[in-house]
C-alpha cells in the first residue's frame, strides 16, 4: 500500500515542465517497516551511466532513490557522484544487485561487502539477487538460490542490507525460496510497462507482502510511439514518458526509469502533480501483449 499522501494529487493537466520536486514523491512501506520511494532513477551497463546526469538528478531534481547493480560496472563512479552531490547518505535509498557469478554463500557475502567498498557506503537500503538462474555447474538453480539467499539473510541481520529482495523472480521461484529459507523477500523487481503486465505475479507478491518494483517502464522506448500513449499524452499536455511512468506509479508499482540525459530525467521526475483518469488507466492497462524488451525468466527452473 502506498503512503496516504500518494493520492492527494490533484487532477491537473498542467504543463509538462512544471517544477514540483520529486523529493515530495510518495513512499511504499516494506514488510519490515522501511519506507521505499515509489520513484527512482535506474542505471545500466552499455552506456547507461552518466556522472553528470546522476549529480543533476540528485541536486536539481530531488531524486533520492538510485538503482544500480554490480553487473553495470558503475559502482565506483556512482559513489563518487553521490559524494559530489553532497546529499547525506541517510537521505538516500540505494539499491544494488548481486550478479549470478557471485551466487553462493561465501561469494555473495564477499561480493556485497566489495560493492559497499566500491561505492564508499557502509550499507545498502536494498540488495537484490539479480536473476533466478545460476552460472555455477554441479548445483541446481533452486539449491544455489537458497544458499545465496541465506547469505543475504545474514547480511540483513548484520545491517549491511536494510532490506533484501530479488529481481526477475516468478511465482515458482518465490514459492521455492519461501519453502527453503526463513525471510520472505521484501521486494521483487521485474520488467513492467503497458505491454508487459504480469498481474498474477503482482497479485502473488502483494498477498505475500512483497513489494513489486518495475523496471523498463518505457519498454525501452517502444511505448513512446504507441498511438494510445501518444493520444493520452496530448490530452494531458504531457510527454509519452510521463504518461507511462505515471501509469506505473498510479498502479502502486515502484518505478525506476533510466536516462542519461538531464532534460529527460527532469521530465521523468515531473509525474506527481497530475493524475490519470480511470478511463485512461484502463486504456493503458489494455495494451498488454506479453511483450518482453529484456530478459524473460520463464524458462529458468
């Protein structure tokens, strides 16, 4: 459930470049009581990191939630950008992800501590297993997930990770983890946009007290040229990206769009001073066609 002020947003169709800061964005409570900002800035590999853009997002746009991963190779640079911004560590929500090459009890603990060191932080607010499959021979995916998760449970109990979760996990992966381990993941981060709406997974997560977080909210740009999205954007005097992000947030999904361009980041942040009508939410909800724009974990046992 989103904190109460999430829905105190007026139904203004104001101009797309309004200056309401994203630092006023709602938060979503995790099962352990932590409050996670419903909006954040994602990073990625292959050119998905820009130092100046991160500093701009933090200092000029009020972003307080940053998502990264060991796989992206930008931990040291991101730590430098955070320090350069001057934002106190306690004011930020930092999510990092463990890549499968480091799965296993000892390897996972070592990798997490190394990531903290690279970023120059003492803890992560959220630490995720990045993928349900393993890269290690002689061990089933289920066994290695359980072994790795026990390491994350210890990191959580030690305070190195304030919350722990998974990414790209489906219901059967979550069911197995629940049977094998003692702490239910606080978060499951999965691909989510108008073309990919895993509603049965979302419902399962909510029943189990797992916060559902969505990545690729713009479907890697594919949603920005969709006629329905374009028409709704025109009706609200907003950009297509703002419509997609607002739709995701209004569905209660923690949303982390990625961009390395300052203007796009600014636009993406400006989604809290308008609200989509129910008919427009339904129109966007009807665009689901099971399309993936990134990894599909359905064949991972």
